[in-house]
């Protein structure tokens, strides 16, 4: 009797799992965000700042300032983008953003060249050095 009940429970669980998996197949799957093209950036490298605008502590503001610096010092040479992480989830997923703030420097085709995560001073120094190198290459 106990074996029969155990078999029924296992069959029922398997049926429920199978039903749920079959239902998922009919749901539309999210499409990955298109990789940035040279046309959309004019052949310029892309500076992405993934952040939470409500996070305004000193460390975050220091990181956010790099996007402003990039826009000013490399105007017309680098495309600066600040994706809305709540609305542009495909982009967040595509670039596997797990930490805010995250800065990515990407080629015109969207291939990540450099990645910086977090807001500590060491990260800020690495971003500063990278922007200096980028600025030298762009001149």
C-alpha cells in the first residue's frame, strides 16, 4: 500500500513538472538585445555606465563622474550610454551586469574591451587609467 502511494505521488509530481515545462514552451522568450552596430555608434567606442541613479553616495558619484568626463574630454569620439537597468534588462543580461555601478568600454560592435565593477578607490583608479589610455588613442 505504501509503495502504491509513493508511486502515485512520484507520477503526480512528474506530471506537474511536465505540464509546467510544456506551458513554458508556448510563452514568448525574451530576445537578446542587439549588439551595437557601427552605424548606431558611428564607428565610435562605447562607454556604458550601468548604475542606480538613486545611489548617490560619494563612491558612486566618483564613478558616475567618469561618464561625464568621457562625454566632455572625448566628445564626438566615444559614445556614452547610461542604460536604464530597470527598462533595458536585455542589455543588462547581454553584458552580464551583476554589480552596480558597472562600467564597460566596448568596441563599436559592442564587444567588451574593459569591465569595471563597483565603486571602490582601486576601481576608480583603474577607470581613470583606462580613460587616459583611451583619450591618448583617440587624439
